C-alpha cells in the first residue's frame, strides 16, 4: 500500500503521547449527524478519534494505512479497525451517518477521498475534518517551542503541514458547510510528557532519520529553565480547527 507514511517509525510514541480529543467535539458531531448507526473515521492512526466516536455511534469503522499505527490502536467493542487508504472505506453506499478525519486530511488525496465520502454518506450525512496546530502553555515555553518548530525543524516539515497551520481553510470543501465549533483540547502534563509529545511530530522523525540525533533532547534542557519543577503539571491548550459540512 503506497501512502505518505510519516508516523510508523514512532507509532508507539504517537499512541502514548498524542493528546486526546474532548468529548464535546464528538457530542457536537453526533448532534449534527442524521443518525447514530455508523461512523467512518478515516486516517484513524491508533484510534484517538474512533474511540471517542464510539461513545455516540453504534458502530465505528476506523481505517488507517499504517500497520504500525493499527498495532498500537486502542481496542473498543464498537470500533472495527482495518488497514486501508482514504479512498477505500469498505462500507456500503449511503450507509454512513458521519465521516471524520482527525489530524489526517492534509495527507489525503482529497479528490479521491471526497468521492468516497460522497458514496458512503447517507442523505444529510456529515463530514468533519479536524486539525490542531500550536498549543499554548506559558509565554516562555511557547517562545522556545515556536523557534524549535520554525527553525530547528523548519526544513524537515512535509509541505502538507502548511494546511494544518491555516486550519484547513486553504483547500476545497464540496459540502454545505457549518461553522466550526469553538472547542479546544486541554491536558495537564509534566515536562517529560510534553517532550514525548514533541517526539511524535513527523518533522522530528524526519530530523532523526536525516541527522541521526534527537532534536528534542536539547530543547527539553532549554524548556527546563522556564518550565519550573519538571514534574509540575502545566495546562496545555490546543484550539481545534477544520471544516464540517453536510452532504449536498
């Protein structure tokens, strides 16, 4: 299976360290959907969104092209995982109430994905493309992370990352669109938990492959000077963005 694989090498870190989506997001998407029978979560990674959807839908099909990501996926009795690309959902025509892609749509062949979405959504069905970019912690921490993101990792970000920075506003979306709700992810993490999250970034993996060293380790030392006690849990906020629409 050919796909842009930026996360298989750090699948275990991704599963352990990525933030989880708030229940309010899935409650809102379920409210917009015409039914609660079936959701398709595309580019599911190791199930961060699929498991949240399963609290509202009778069945969730979660597709992901990376075998390593699926091997780390969170089990849930109403989630069925399958290894496939964004062009192949494996579900019947008009069977799906909600399609989601959480922090994944920027990697897709979007015309082919949209064709599959149109095929599987029932009349009035909803599609939601969710993303998150920079988090906010404290001004001192945020400034160091911004330099790390832009300067240390700048050459190693795949070009699709720009789409995340703009909240997916810069690509076509052939659906009757809703305003994206004002919802954010929030976690309280110690310094090493935050450093683990940074290691899950695609650009960090590309840096390590190109240069043979971990760029997060020296950043972690700099962050320690502004974090305070490394064990102190700091509030971290990631505003969510993206596109939500109904099948026309």
